[in-house]
């Protein structure tokens, strides 16, 4: 009997990417096989397509597409063999939710007979149309939804969705979804979730409402997964969580202890250990000491600050001050020479005054970030900031402030990259693309998280190689293989 096919489309953060790898495992254990289509983009063997805000895969799919109640009328017959598409969604901004719905509708034009499932942060309640009341099920083209922690229930859901389908026995029905082994898409660089949820309840953030309260995995469980991945070829591990440095094991807050434990895998082949995302409130001295002393540590820290005004940080309910944040950065730079620093910033938060925005600009000039993932504020339902409608900033002003802060970041980020010219950086190759002349065009990240491009005569995918930096193009560094 022909096996049913599936495809997973992933939006958003690394946590969603990691979750999709676990969903992929459940689907294949249930009897599904990856769908293969020459027109789709692949990451490794699995059909896990990661989509970012500026991905060309979703340009043009932002508007509402005409819903097709007949699902198949006038469609191309050549694409009808796909059975299931699961969309792993992001809800950090309204734009992300709108994009997901638009892409679902667009893909149904090519795959009209596919059953559509949705998971991720947009989902509130698990089930199909007859058994759940999730608002997403009001869309005729969505057949079922499931919260990611309920993915172990997916085989039973699919038995009700597909007539005559009987899922193979699932070995994880009573387990946490964390215990499901991931179908990794890149064995050299892997993501390992150490916790989920958040207890901080920042006034703008929907994560505690979508991911729930903080739950940490046992340390021995995290270590065992990391060890297995290293044995299978992982050279870089990124630990994931909404707030990784509030990680607890047996009631003890012990993120530094976890880092040092995983660092033991250096002797087994692990080269790089990264993590995201951290919170300044929990970024303690023992974490900084561990990063300074570990063999697998990378001289790169991503520490979201969100703003440079104390009064606005208070409105955001971030529970620290600008001075406290700058002291953490001072300690990091003192203990880890040459470290690169990135952050998250929100501009246009409700009530942001011109004076507060100037404080942000001055803060950016003082800290001299190497990267900033800057976002224009987007109101979210069920958040305190989303209710501040009388304080909303006009879109034009928000965009102007975005570009002004971006220029401040560019000034320090590009100057820091200029200092890398002439130096030799260790680059883990993420892509090796063959060229017409027989050479390969490579791209990858240095330990400092700089994006580096270079050319050589052989495929270097997954290898760590020394590259001498020759020039800079905006945020990208170009170099030569040493």
C-alpha cells in the first residue's frame, strides 16, 4: 500500500524549527513519508522548510487570498499526490500570523487535496473541527490544530482525519514531547530545547499565553540528547528556550552548571556550544564565568534588552535597568576578550516619547552592538501593552525610528567587522554551492557569529576551516581559505 506523504512548513524562531524536527519523527513513526517535490526548498533530507520574515518563499502571500470551498477546482493535477501539510506557526507579531494564513491559502492552490494541520504559537487548543474550539478552525481550509506539547497525540488525530488510515504504534504517547528524538535536518548544527514557556510576562509579549509557564527538562535528559547528537556528527549545539538562563534542574536554578556539563562533550567532538534566548535578569556571574572558561564556548552572546530607556523598560515590565544591563555587558567583555554582542530592540512601544527614543539611540552608541534584531512594536491580544491603544505610535514615526536606530547599530557593527579584516577566523561551513567553473562557494559562521563567504576547490559542508578575512560587504565578511 502506498504510504501517505507529508510536508512541514516552519515559521519563526529556532524553537519552532526544533519542534518541527520532532513532529517529523512522529509522522514518520506513524507511517508517513516525506513529500518530495523538485520545486520545494530542502534543508537536509527532511521536508522542514524554515521561513523567516524576509524569506522569498512568502513574498506576495501577505494579503488575503480567495478561499476555495471546493479545494481542487482548477488546480494542477501533477501536485495532487501530497497528503498532509503541517504549518508550524509564529505569533510574535500580527504580521507573522497574517503571513501564515496567507501562505496556507497560497499553497492550497498547488496542493488542493492536502489535509492541513496547524501547530505552533497560533494554536490554543488541540483537535479537529468536531472536537476543538480553537479559533483557527473557523477557517474552512484548516482541518486540525494541535499544541506542540500535544504532538504525541498526532497519530490518533490523523486516524480521524484520513479515512481508512491506521497509524503505526507510537512509542511516545505518555511522554513529554521533548523525549521524541528529532529528525535533524543538519547533523553538524543542531538545536536542543532545554525548556519551554516563560514566567516573565513582559507587557508586550504573547509567549506566556502561547507557550505557557516555564518547564525545564531534567539535566540528564538534555545531556543524553546532546551526547547522542554529538555521536552522530554534531559540531555545534544551540540550547533553546524562551528564557534559557532561568533553567532549573531539581528545583535549582543552574544554567551555568548545565553549560559546564555539556562542555564535557568537547572530548567527544563537540566544538561549539551556543544558546538563545537569555534574559538580563537571570544573566548571573556564574554564567559569565562558565562562558569564559569552557572549551566549547563561543565569543558571542545574544542578550535581548528591548530598549535603552529605564522608564520604558518599566512599562515593558522587564525588571532591570539600563545600568544593570550595561554592567553585564562590561563583565562579559572583561572576561571574554573579542566577544561579539547582539540584542533585541523594540521601537515604537506604546507611549514611547522622543526623549525616550533619544535615550535608546544614546544607549546604542554606548554599548556598540555587533548585531541588533530590531522590531517595530506590534500589538498582541491578551497583553497589557496591547490594551494601551491611546498610546499607540503612528506607523510613520515607528518606521522612522526603526531606521534611525538601525543606522546607529550599523555604525558600530560595521566598524567591528572592519577590525576582523586581515585576521583568520574559524568558520563552520553551512552551505557549499557548486559553481560553473568547478569551484565551490561557501558560507558559514565564525565563532563570533560573523557571516563569512569564501571560495575553494572542494565541498566543505559541515567542516570547520580557517578563513582569512579580506573585506567587508555590509554585515558580511569575505575571505580566503587558509
